[in-house]
C-alpha cells in the first residue's frame, strides 16, 4: 500500500485516467447529458458516521505521499500534518455522491491532464518564487457520445515582489469543463461587468479578451482573439452561456471549453459540496453538452 498514492489522487503516468479512483475500476463512467439535470444530491446532505469516515480516510491516506513529488519513502514513517476532519467529511460526501450518480471523483488532480491548464503560472513581474495552480474536488464522466465533462475547484497562487516582503495572491475558482468536439487555439475571455451596447455581437458585448492566469489586462490581437473564439462560441452557444452561466469567464484550449468563476476562500467547503451550487454546475454542463450535440 505504501508504494502508491492515495485513492483519488493523481497518477502521473496513467494519461487520461489520472484522477479516476481505484474503486471505479480505472474506467471512465458514461453518463448521458440529459442525466446531469436530474442527479441525486441526497448523499451530499448525509453526515457520515464516524466509523465510515475513518474507514474512508484510512483507505485514502498514505503516509509519505506528497502532492508535489508523489511518494517519498523518507516521509513514510510519520504523517507530519493531518488534514482537518471537515475536509475528509467533504471528500467522503463527494465520493458518495459520485458513486450514486455514476460519476468519478478525485480529491486532487494534476493540471497537466487538463488541456491548456498550466501547472505553473507565468510570472507577470519576475521574482524567484513559482506561481502554481492546484485542482481539487473533481467530479467527471464521459457522455454517451464520448465527450467528457468535469467540475472542480481550482486554486491559483501568484507571487510578486522580492524575496522579502513579497505579495502573495490566492485566487479560488469554480471550474465547469465541457468537451465540445470543436478544436480551438487557446482563448481567454473575461466576462464584462457592464455590457458594451455598441459591440457588433453578443460575444464582444459581454466578454473582453484577457489572460485568466497571468493577470494581464490587455491582449494585442483583440480582433484575432474574438475570431478564434467564434469558431467555438457561435451566436447560439454564446446566448445559451449568457443564460445559464452569467458571470463566468471562458477559456478554450484544444476541444475543451472551461467556464470559470471566482469565489471566496472562506466559502470553499460550502462551494465544493453544496447541493444547490453543484446542481448549478451540472446543469450548465448538461445544457452546453446537449447543445453541442444538436449543433454538430
């Protein structure tokens, strides 16, 4: 047991199956788009009994496993820091929710297996500290037509300044990802807080080009950015996204469309396992996924 990372953790050498938990048979679940609109959220409201929670935690925890480097035998004799019990309660509830609905759950995921997601962020102001991204509480499956969808929480850590007195910014994002089947270059669009009424279409009226990860406010090739986005974001799809996912930023890479929205760190536990908020994410995925089938 000590030679393997915890159940639900990333397995760096297993390609697209990295985050699928061992008890799921290492096979991606298949769920119809229409099923996402009627999932059973009851497991998220049930408080696990102490025995079940301890058994789940014991199965998942592996002494010596480190998120950054994987298994380290030198760390195996003793767990230096144990996560809070509320964290394991949330993981247990999300795991139960996934099993009840034919999804797969992982409490952490390597950003490298998410198309276009950076494991390390570009440094806008230099410095000697790495900016990193972390993805956790991943719920995913594959639709009947072979396209994937995921929802997760993402944490970005960005540093600026000198070695001493540096500023560190933590950003926390809700992520809904849908595989559209249409290839795209990397495109970032930030949702405008105020609609531009003189814009030529809904896309330009409601979104501005930007860099969601480096914090850059300007894009040199604005027209080209919009043109690349329109290959995926048709007027019909743009209208749908504005209806079902207002306030979300958009990021496209390969054939994946990411909808991303900031949230307060203080609400992290509620955001990741709250039935109403998860229902919102899956309904977004269901409607966008169903639309891509109809328009294919």
